C-alpha cells in the first residue's frame, strides 16, 4: 500500500469511528434494517400521475415480507423529523452556473425544512470533507454551500467514498435520513467498492436520491444505489436547474409514508424481500426492495 492509499485508508477509518459512534437517543429509537431489531420501518412514496397521494391509512397498505403477508402496525406522514444531507461533487464537471443554482436552492432550505429537521453537507473531489454535520442551523449549511467552489482542472472524483460518508452522516442522529447526491456520476478515485457501498445502503435507513447530469461514461452505481434505498435517480440536461431539482426532492420526501410492521412468519436471517402495495388503487408505489436481518457477508 503506497503512502497515498494508506492516508486515504486511515481517513476512511477515522470517518467510520467518528460518524458511526452511536448517538444515545438514536441507539434507543433506531428501528429497522439491523440485526436483533423487531420492528421494520419502510419509507414509501405513493404517487398517481406523478403526484403524491395523501390520506392513506394502515389498512390501505398491503405488505409482504419474503412473500408472507404482514400486519401494518403504524403509518405516519410528515410526523418524523428528517435529516437531509447533501453530497456535493466539486469536480470540474460542476460549472459556475450550476453552483450558483445550488446556492440559491440552499438559501431556500428554510421554506422546506421544519423546526426539528436537520441538514448537513459533504463536499468531495478526490477527498471527502464533512463541511457540516447534522444541524438545525440552516445558516451553517448555507454558509458551507456558499464557500464551496468547483475544483480547478481535472481532479479524481471519490463519489463512492462520499456516498458512504454521507449515509453515515444522515444516520448519525434520530430522524428519517435523506441523502441527496449531486454529481455527474462518474467515479475516478474512490477507495471503497461501489457494490459494497450499495450493500451498506441496504442495511441503512437512509433514502438516497441522486441528481446527475447525463454522462456517457457513468456506470450503474447511482442507479443501483437509489433503487436499493427506495429513492430515485434524476437525470438533468445541461440547461436544467439543478437547484430546483434539489428542492423538488426534499418536498417529495415530505409525502413519503413511514410504514412500520413486526415481521411474522418470515423466520430466517439474511435478505428479506419486501413488497408494498396499496389496496384497490391504481397508484405507483416506490420503496426499498428489502432489508437485512441477522448475520450477512460482504466487504469493502
């Protein structure tokens, strides 16, 4: 391992030690995709003609876990605080105009976040920087976006490493984790493997959205990541407003139902496939495809 690789390894290990240290309240209240936990929570978006469908109750949902019908115990909408963390790619693909759009969007965060919500910011090129941990002070996040500048010249992009760090940041306190990644989606400098980070995302509660410019060289990482967490990949043309896309994502997240059930009859450890439908309605349901229970393999 050369000096640069060793430095990056130590940095990632330091990030893991810092950001995965259990928050006292979070350790008690975290529910879902981890070993030994009874209740399963699933973030679910229900739309009709691309518009969110409000007013659904527990009896409206049909949930199966490994093919076994489950009883929905609890459904909430916009009742649990959200932790939204932005992952901002500062490589040269982020133009000055796109940066200006994001600054305007960050200035509008107060219009879409509530008193108990928190926000954070991760920036990255070949290095990953936690510019702001979760905070209710939106001025801190806005200041971080205001300070951010696109990198000069061609720089490696550690997209996969940044996503990993951002998921950890979003889950570092009680609340519903929302990760919004802004990037062209091309990774040229990560230490972690993309498939390993997708597996980590499956074990988390965070929902990941990616806002990416269309790029011929992009692989499947962002598509796989957003699909695994029940989020979405938004592809933009060069002339589209990236800031408006960000605000649209946060607003949409407000209309996601939080469904809770206690698995019954599913038994085994490992991957559990979850299906969520709405009874008697012609709607589109978006949610993560499942969760891990008990011991499982995998590696970085």
